[in-house]
């Protein structure tokens, strides 16, 4: 019997198209895998019927001799930040619990049109605020990975932790994620999968619950570079409903994939070599350089001098935008309503938000409201925007010396659940290598770079010029082919 759950996007799509097996067989296999993995907490809602319906539609289209879409027959997980018509969408928050959108996000609509099916809505950090998937109202997601010799529950990263855990555990061949300051790349790195944040505007934000609108960007998470290229092609495209959408043709990234980096120059930013970085991560970075050299690339040192200011700037800009975006959750139009007896309108607002938002969301709303308030706007928010400009300028100047940048994705491997919950600043530092590319709106991806001494995955990050997803994917493919990474977690959860 074919082990469908070990297959990726390309193999499933091609096998269905060739008639080697049916899309329904694939959907049934993954539905069973999802049902048996409840202990991981990766899904908030499962939708087995939707996966089967999409599969049946693909099988029927093939029987009629019709052309099939880029994702035909591939069942995927959908991060619970994407509005899905008729299926609960909560952003993992109590304040939206029970909300059933009457519309479909553009990204999910594009995927369904390409022949993908939905296995369910994936757990995440509440409103995408977190780096460990512990802020969800629906409980923490457990990584399928364990340290060698330990049974301690580990984080799958965040905010797209349900997506990373589901892909790593073979609950789905691929999943959607969103990346505001590293929320695709960081969880991909620490669960041993691949994920790409495209150029800002490449994927529509319409129908995606907003966190920080000038930073949020959707992208794919899968088990290979090729699978990410296929899925990104299906997700991307101009959308007139999103004012920040790029009015550009979607390139054929899959068709042009090449691991030959002859003539390419890879920059190594000296500022990313930070004190306290574990030796395992530095060693992985060195191996990454050698792999890219072997693929034909030239390696040069570069400087991104404002890197040290990127993280504090991000944690002013993102909460400021969040405080504005989350003001719509007031208990009047949709979602939770907490109306104490005899309460007025302002009391209802306060009670609803107190009950509906989690601690981390409240923390960021308070920070954002503070930095936007009279007397502090110039001192904090305007200064952070100036830093953002300088960070973007650093990258622009670096492109005169190199085509791509290689760096670690995270400053650590997976840590234990609850390990950092009492120290928000330590948690925020998980994004230190990912945030600069987000502030500049650049395409960036994480690919597996091997295992550390505890047997846990590490990720290597590739950052490209604006609109050069092809270059990022090609370099990722070069690393993937040379690393030979095929490790997967032992199945302890079922």
C-alpha cells in the first residue's frame, strides 16, 4: 500500500494526475492521520468532509479529461488566521470563538481553485502574537519532536505552530502560515521543515485576520523547497481587494527551480554573529556556507549595521498597528459579547476585551496604545519608523555586494513549553534573526540545516532582494540537496 502521508505536494499532485492513485485515497489517509493525532493540539477544527469533497471534485475532473490545478488532490492545513467560508475562524482567540465567516480569504480561495482540499483549521498563537504557540485560547501545540533521552513537551514555534507541527508530524503535506516578524520561518526551523515568507504584497492579505498590516504576509510551509514553490504559485497573485497587493504576474517558480548557483554571491552579515549564540547554530551556519560554495556561489562578508535596532523597532511598530487593528473587536458586531448587568457601552467594551483577549494580546495592545499616545508618538513610533527605513537601506546597500544573504533562522532550537512564558523579553528574542527581513518586506525562507547535539532541528535562513523569490528558492534547493536532511520525529503521539 502507498504510504500517502509520507508524500509531499509534488508527489501527490503528480500521482493523482497520472492516475497512480485517487485524490480520495490521499484525503482519507490524511484524515485518519489527523484524527489520531489530537494529542499534538495542532488543529482547532477538523474538516474531513471538506477534504473528501475537494478530492472527489479532482477525481471527477480527471475522469472527464479536464486540466487539473497546481495543487490538485493535495489536502492541506489552513492556519486559523485565514477566513474560511462556513468554517469557524478564530485567530485562536476567545473573542472570535464561534465566528463563522460568510466569505473566503483570497489566499484560501486561490488554493481551493487550484485543487487543494482542507483538512482543518490549524492552531496558532492568539492573533499571531507569540513565538511558541502557547498563547492560543485552545491550548498549546506540542512539537512532534523530543530531545534525545527526554519526554518533555517542546514548542513547535510560533505563531504558525499548528502549521509547523502538522507538517512535521505528517498530518498534512503542507500548510499555510503567516509571517509578521518570523512566524513562518521560526516554527519551520525548529520543526525541521521548509517555509517561505514572500515579498510583502505577493500574497493577498484580504480575509486574513490582521495583526500588523504593514508587516503581515502569508506563505507556504511544507517539507521541501519544491513543494513550497508549487504552493506559493497557487497562493500568490494580484488582488484588487488588498491595497498593498503587488500588481505583478506570478512567476513560474517551480519550473525554473535550479540548484546551480554559479555566478551568485552570498552575503554573510557580521552583525548576525551575536554573543551567546549556541555553537550548534554557528556550526550549522558554517556548513550552510560550504554547501552554497559547493553549488557554485561566492561567499562574502557584508554589514547590516542597524540590525541591533531592528527588534526593538519591530516591537514598537507591530504592537502599534495591532492596537489599531484589534480595536474592531468590541462585542458589538461579531464574536464574544460580555455585557454585565446594568453596564453601559464602555463597560461592555471593557468587559468583552478583558474576557476575550489573552495576556500576550493585551500586553501588545497596551504597548501599542502607549507608543501611539499623545506625547509619546514622536519619541517612540516615529523613531521606530526611522529605524525601519535604515534597516531597509542596509539591505539595499548590501545588494550591491551580494545576491542573497545567509543567516541562522533562530538563535536556538526548540525549547520546552512553559520555559519562557514568564519572560516576554526572552520570548521576543526568538525573532532576532527574522525581524530585519520583515521590516524591509523582503522574501526570506528557512530550510533545514541539520540536527543539533540534542537531536533537534536547526534552520538556515536565506534572504533575497525584493521580488526575487526564485533566487531564495534556488539557494534553498542547493542547501536541501547537499544537507540530505531526511530526519523526522518518532511517532509518540498515537
